[in-house]
C-alpha cells in the first residue's frame, strides 16, 4: 500500500507542477507577451517545482513582469503553495475565464516587458 500512496503523491506533485507552469504560460499569453523563453525553460522549471513540492519546501511561485525601459515591476502574479489536503490526490485547477477577467482588469502589458519566475522555498530545501 505504501507504493500506491507514494506513486499517488508523486503523480499529484507532477500534475500540479505541470498545471502551475501551464497557468503561468497562459498568463503570459493573455497579457500579450511571448512565452517562448518560458516554454524553453519548462523542463528546468518543472524539475525545480517537482523537487521542492515533493519535499514540501516550496512556499510560493511568482511571475514578475518588468518594464525594461524603467526597470520597474509592472505586475506580479503570486501563487501560494499549500500542502494541507487530506486523502486522495491533491488538486490544482485554473478557471481560464477568471484568469482572462483578471488580466483584462489589470490590462495588457507593453510587449517589450520581460518576465521572471521566482520560487520561494523554506529553509533546508534540497
């Protein structure tokens, strides 16, 4: 039975990590930015998310959008990570309608903006 729960947890972590990255890519697209670099870095980002979620050290994921002309942050999207589910697989879902609404409300960002992914981990993270 331990093997099943370990597999289930590992599978859930990978599923949630994949969906976090997909949601962030959607944010970039809906904001009018080119997600090419984000897509190129997907495997590296996925390994980091998965490792730190498996060890439960990942605390937050932030996507910062910065205007290079002024070097100021235009917008930041924050995802806080919680490990409090009980029984069964963990879950993660994104309502793309709500996401589009939030982006519309925030407004499109200038196309020359750059972005960075920031991961916050707890002390002792592997």
